[in-house]
């Protein structure tokens, strides 16, 4: 498969490979896709919890949601409001 990265991203990828963190551009893209998949899973989980709470007529504070999220995804950064 061939993927066009574009002028915006190519210098970043080139630097990452040049610095030795990755063997080639393909490894950079694979890592980026893995991170994107993790992010999407976290967002799906959060949407599911919000939908369940709304459907059940319940309410959770931002602190409750943050605590559940951090327990579910250790090491994830949750920005403060």
C-alpha cells in the first residue's frame, strides 16, 4: 500500500526516522495508527458511559467521570475543566 503523507507531515516523519526512533516511515505510520485506535477506543468508552447515564436518568459529576476514565485507562491524561 502506498500512502501520501503530504508536505505538512513529511518533515516530521523524516525527523523521527533520522533521529533513530523508527526504522522507516512505515513504522511511524503504524505507531500513529495504533495511538489513533487507542484514542478512538477511549472516546467510544466515554460516549457509552455518557449515553448510559443519560438514558438511565442519572447524573455523574465531572470528577466522577474523570475518576472512572482514569481507572479504565491508567496513565491517560484528563484535562481539567
